[in-house]
């Protein structure tokens, strides 16, 4: 039988709260340590214990990181989803199933590996049999696929960081799994793993932790947060790193953390910190941003630096709290009532999560305005390969703050909202400085910050704000272009779609369609985006939502002659993007456009 | 050409930091003539001046409403933030976390604090944010033209409409139950008492709530209103005469009356002297404070004075575990971890 190496998808069906996540991460990490390009997706429920969870491991020498079109190897532990999981498998798939689960194996057209996982686990320790069951299936997979024992043990020691007892117990359980496969089953499937030599060393990290580190290297001074999935990991990692990288020898911190009573208060605290001259931030998800809208308008109008990270989950309303989507784009870009426009940074990799973490603080102080980081559950909560983080190449940009009385006195005329330099960005002084004391307000104001309802004051203020944000277009992270001259079709996309785009591109190319790519990394759009559209006959805007939000914003801002050239492909079912779905939709859209 | 007549020399009184009172005033008020809030603004000006606080070291914070407009009318040399409705406490909390060295002077109203902002008020008290919180309480929404607020007393009737039948929220009782470290009630018409309380609150480290009954002359100053000037004047149960004794030579001598008094020493060494009027009230006893509130309430009266005080509670900044200087004064080189730290992190991830 011909073998299939490093090109298959494993789906592990367990129940939440049984410890399967540790076992799955050990499996993932061990494959990663063998140098195999691998990705893991945790499909977990909004629940602490008992509801179905799936973990999808994709191995791909081509570097594909989406879950893939189908499952090749199914691990069945959870009786609750047994029938459904089994039914969805294609003929020839492998099923490793817990024969103690009192469920039927009714498929004849699959390769069946029954394993009494629960009894094996009970042998080790009946009290924690449920936990051990998970590591037993990792042992089975290890034997069946040929995973290095050394890689497994290294992954184990990373997972349990020095807890020798846990490591020992898990090594025993792995061995039981391996032995059971050797002694009782014979390999009938073609799937194997092969170690690869990597050009560069890499490690696994999730986007939330990378963002948190980025914020620290941006010198965040105050984090105010309210727990919400899938963003809590950012706040928790910020807190976790403070003792290590943000305290002095006396153990005193340079970053305050306040767990707020709700998202409204968190936003208020961020704005208070920004008003006082500090770097404040919060991390939340769509429902939190909805609650923060009023404050976001205040920060825009009163021009207060403030950083908001949104780890997008499925909306509207509570939606699917543990599933991924790109559906907060419009809400961030045009957040709050009245005419507003905000800077949004959209990382697509963990390296960018780090980079945009510190850059967000710089942009916010430079432009004296709220800045959003838009991540999503897929990028934020799943682990991705990372080559390492790059130290900020520039000093912190604190923007136009007048701290020195001599500088202040040198101004011919000073007004908090006076556009001295023509870039729409005024100068500010800080509370406590005694210079230009001003009462910040969310009401209409003139260049001195004094209440005004005069039409000319309002129009001047609103135009200046527009100019100010427009001025950011070419200073924000530029779009990343992958372009070949002969391509007639361009694809514009954002964020974590980065991890699926190569596979989409390859599927399209296999049908004879070559496309250029443009990954937008910030709003407002760089003018390069319009130029990209101009260079192509047709451009698809690809996004993980229903309504084509990015496409909508683009249409509003493009010159008329380009508007008809951009078409939307937007789809979201809560699952991480699968390449085949989007490539099919792109082809259907192109056909529709041609007609 | 004859010389212009000289203006006669004027004696300008200076405070301990050699500032005239003018350094503490603000712009002209746009509130209704006779508004209680303007009296409170004047008290704030006098208290800050007499306490000798550098005007630029004060941060004026407010929410939305008539009361929240007043920061424009006092302390023109201080920065301020007129934020959003009911959310001044969170903005103050964030500012305080990064700059603990300012005196945060919050002004709010009953619409702002007893309804939309009650959650933020509660949590600011819970955290013991170091701030003065003056609640200008008139029982009605003024800017939207006279709807009842959540502090309107049962049976009280505003100028237009029917009497209020909804149970009011007593924010002083709430604050005492929450363990607020400084809780006082006063009346905008009792300038002396109010000034002593504001000065004491400014010397207090921790959250100081002063609920000031401040009649709305336009919508709620009729005889049937329990928050009208006339009613409050006639039904004010004063717990004690309060005198503020600064931690340095006072500008004027304090008269020490005969009878009992109690001195409460504040965090900066100044003292608030409470001279007993009738029965002695013990402001360190939360139950006594609540009893005084309930007793007054039962007779539809307003009890004023320093209701409750606890000088032992740590304020929020002590809980945050921060470096000694205010965070905004920490140099950027200490805010951003070094290149070596990042190299170490990268290496640790790879190992």
C-alpha cells in the first residue's frame, strides 16, 4: 500500500472539560517538533464541562493551515456526537474509537481501530481515568502514524512544565496506547508522519499571547478589561507577563491592571488613562465593543488616545461565542453615533499581533484617537508557528504632547484643537502640567476647547477630524501584495484568512485561474488598495461574514470608475475558513460577473 | 495731557501658596439664576483656595447634566473632563491609575449618579478610588426639563405633574453599606458646613462622597417639593457643626464652642472638628450613620453632616502594586522592556 505522508487531517471528538485539550496540544506540539507543518483548531463549545468539542489537526507539507475539506482520521471518544461524526466520514477514512463507550461501530467502509481506551486508562489510575483516556488515544496515534517518542516527551514536558509526576503518568499512558496498537491491531491505513528539517527554528504561540506581548513592548501603562471569550487570553497574558517584564527590582509594576465592572467602565478607564497622558488599553470582543460605542465616540470627538483590541467572535448578539468570524469591521471603522471614522489594525499572523500590539499605542498617541486592533478567535485562540518577535525599530511615538513650558510659550497661539501643522493633529498638554488648562468635552467645541454650537466651529472641527484620519492612510501598515502581472483577477482579504489563502489560491490555480492577492492590514485603506483594484479586471473582496463588510467600506471610498470592479465573496458558518468553500464561491462569483 | 486717575490700591488676599482667589475661579455660569449648583461651585472655589491647593494639580471630572456642566464655572486653571452620562467614575479611575498625583474632584448629579451611573459609582466606592465625589442632588432632571430622578422623595411634588410615588435611592445609605471611606450629606444653602466638608474631603485619601441637596429653582423649588430651599432649610437635622482645621496655621482662627466636640484627623494631617449639636454622632460607626439616615427619613427630614468616616482603608493605588512615581512620569526606557528581554523571550519560546 502506498503511504500518505504529512498530508491529512485528524479530527478528535471529545467532551469539554475532560482534559482533552492538553492531550491534543501534546499531539500538535510533537508533530511540530518533528518539523512537520501542522495546525490545530480547537472547536470548543460555550460551556465548562460536558458539551462536545472537536480538535482538528491538519498536517500539510504544503503549509496549509485551514482545517481541510475532509477528515482522514477520526478519533471517537464522545458518545454524544458519535453517530453524527461517524456518518460524516468518507469511505476509506480511519476511525480510532473507544470500544468502552458502549456505542456501535456500524460503518463497514472505513478502517476501524477499536481501542478500549477507558479500561486502559483505568489500569493506570481509576480516579483520573477520564483524563488519561485522552493521552491513550495520543499513544495510539503515535504508534499508528510513527510519531517520534522523543518529540512526544519533549511536548509533554513543555505542557506540564516541570510537573514530574504528571509527565511520568502521561509517558506511561502513551506507552499503553502504543503497546495496545502494536499488540492488538495491525496497520491497514496509508497515513504516516515524516520528520522534516526546518530552514528556520519556529515555535507555537497563540495570537492573544502574541498581542499581549506586543502591548507590553508598546509600554502599556494601564489595562482595564472585562472577561469575554475569545479575548480574555490577551488580558490574562498581559497580567501573566507583568512580574517578568514590567516590574522593577522591588517588584513594583509599571503597568496597572483593573478588572472593570463591565465593558463600559473598561472603555472609560482606557479613555481616562489616555486623557491623563498614559497608554491605556482594553481587550474585548464584539459584544464588548457594542457596549463601548458611546465612549468610542467621546474619544474620537474629544481626541483622546485609547487602544481597543477586538477578538472577533460570531455575532450578532451573543451569537456563537466560541466560533470565529470577521464581522466587527464596520462597527469598528464607523463606531459610535454621528459621523466617525477610526483607525483599525488587522493582523493576519502572530508576528503581526505582536507588532500591531505596540504600533497601536503609537498610532493612538500620534493621531490622538481611538485605535482598534482587530483579531479573531481563530488567530487569537489557536496556536500558530512563529519565527520569533522583532523588537520595535523605532522609539515610542508619544505624539504631539507639549511637556515643556518653553515649548508651550513659543506657540504664537495655543488651542487644544488648533491645527497648527495642517495635518489635522493638534497639540495637547496634560492634566497637572498647568499649561493650557482645558475642559475636555463630548459637546461641540471651538479650537480652544470651549463649548460652541456655531456652524463654522462644528464644520471646521468635523473636517479637521476627517483630514486627520485621512492622513493616517499611508502611515499605517501597508497592504501586502502578492501579484503577478498577467493576473486578471485580484483577491482582497484581511486577517486570519491569511492562513487559508494559499490553499484557496492553489485550488484556483489548479482550475487554471491565477489570482493576485492583496491583504489589507489597516483601515482607513491605503491608496495602494485602489491601485491594486485598478490593475485588475475584476477584484474579489473575500471575508468571513455574511454581508461583505469590508467590501461595503471599500465601495464607499473608491472612485466611481472602480466601484463596479469589486465584488463580494462573504461567507461564514462559524467554522474556521475551509479553502474549498471559498474557492468555490470565488469561482461562482466570477462566473456571475462574466455573464 | 493729564494723568489718568489712579485706581485706589486694592488689597488682594493670598492663600498659603500666594495665590489670589481669582486663580480658582472659572467662567460665568449658564445655569438658572439661584441654582443651588452655583452655590456649590463657589464653595469648591473657596475650599480649594483656602486649602492652598495648586489649581493645576486638580482634575475636574464630571458626567452629563446640569451639575456636570459646572466644572466650566470653577477652577479655570485646572484641566477637566466633562465625560459621558454617569460614567465619570470610570474615566477618573483610569486617569488616577496612571497619574495618582492629582486631586480628582468629581461633580455629578442625581440623574447621573443614581440611575445610569449607579454601577460606576458603586464600583468606584468599592475600589476606593482616591477622589472627591460631590453629588449635586435636586431630585429632578434639569436639562431635559424637570422629570423626576431616582432620588426624588416619596410624596414630593415638583412644579409640574403628579407627586413622586417611587421609592428613592439614598446614595449616602448605599455608600455606607458599601464601606465608603467618607460619606457626608449637606445642603447648598449651608455654605459653612459644606465648605468644611469639601475641605475635609480634599484632605481625605480614598473615596469621599458628599451628597449635597441642591434645589432646582426652576423645576423643583415649590412648597410641595421635599428638595426645595424652604423645605430643606426648615427640615435640616444638622448632626454637628463642622469646622475644618488645616494642617498648618489657619488663615482664620477657629472658634471652639463650649460643649462636646470630636476631632477627626485626615490623611494630610488636617482635622475636621465636629461639634455636637444634640446627641453625639459617632461617624466611625456605620450603624449609627444608617440609623441617623433612617430616623430623618421617617420624619421626612434631611440629616446633614459627616455621616461616616473610615481612615484606615487602603485606596486603589495601594492595591495596584505600582512603582512609586506616577506612571505618566515613568520614562519610556522603563516602560518598554529592553531588546535583551525580547531576545530572552524568543529564545525561551524556541527551547
